[in-house]
């Protein structure tokens, strides 16, 4: 029995076997005959056929020979080869270049080993408007889903205990530019690690139409493109996918920019809002 009984009809490929597997499925039995005929090899998957096939009427088939000559030397051919094989490089925009320069000049490492950064604000964008009154919509959902409210409260309590946010005690009439981030909670019961996750929305527009994201430079993509990542899986037999716990919270924001990442929260409707 052939490994593919319908070899003469095109179909989709079920699986590709690499060289590390190919020789393990070969058996000792082979079949062939003198002349330009195929070679049959027995495998664990069935018989496979490879080799030459004789022409039906070789004397009637005209043969033509073509010769191609070029004047490229070896160095030019190798250079051309690598140009063809090289993945295309994306050209950065002016904004991406500015964001990269901002990161190099204004990123430092503190004594704890963490990086501290400053938000890459656009020049001439203007001040943000008021956003305090746009962040009270989350409690309406909590009134309908008490379990979700409980999970949210535990998450925010852990957030504060870890020192990833702190309560602000200052005059609300301060002239300092500030922005309140609307946020909502996402609960995923099937997750084995983080069932409850809070998402902060920096694209919500303030009273003058500007959002926090509108005032920030958009930097270049720092990760590899998906094609290159997939190719890496063909390089090694084992792949590891690490997950850094609370990764984005490991980077600290400069004190001058923290007023642009404020939130309002409270554990129950009986408490007053905490400015964090």
C-alpha cells in the first residue's frame, strides 16, 4: 500500500516530516528495476516512490539546450543572493524617530534595578481638558454584578499593597495638569493565572477633545514581525514562552508625569472616592 494512494491528485498537505524523523520511519525492504525507473522504499507509513521516470517515446521528444551567461563576479552574486533573502526593513517615521530619541535620553535605571521613564509628550499639543467627571461609569456595572465588584476590589487592594499606585492627598484645585484614566475590569473564569484584569483606557477624550494618547508620541514596534517569530519555531526542537508577572508595572513613571495617570476608585458606595 502506498503512503499516499491518491498521489496523482493534488490535495492539502497533512504533515511535514523533517530529516530528524524521516530516517526513523524507513524500513529495510526496497524495490527497483534496471534502467531509468523509480525507486520504491518501504516505510512505517507505507511505500514511497522517488527517482527518475522513463520517457514514453524518447526518440520523438526533441531536446533543446540553453546556456545562460552573465558577467557578474562571485562577490556580486553573493551580494545579490543576500539582498534577495534579506527580510525587508521598515523605515521609521519622523514621530517614531523622535520617540526613540526621547526613550534614549530620558530613561534611567534606579537603585532597585527598575527603569524609570518619562511619558513621550508631543510638543505643541496643548494641555488636556477636564476628565474627572467621565470616570464614574464602572460602578453601574458593579451594582448588577456584586461578584465582579468583589474581584475588582481585591485586585485594586493588591495593586496598592504592592506599591504600584498610591493615594494622592492634595488640593483638587491645583493648577497641575492631570488626567483621570477611565478603567474597567475583565473577568475570565477559565484563566489559571489572572482571572481578573483591570484595563485602563487612555484614549478617552477630555473636555477639550484631547485624550492622553493624543498627546503622546507613537513609537516604533520593538518586537519582531510575526513571520520571523514563526520561523524561529523551526530552528529548535523546544520552545519556551515566558510570562513576566505584572510586566508593565515593573517600569516606574517619573514623578512629574504621574498626575497624567490618575484613577478614581472606592471599595463600596458608602466610601468616598480615592484619588490615586
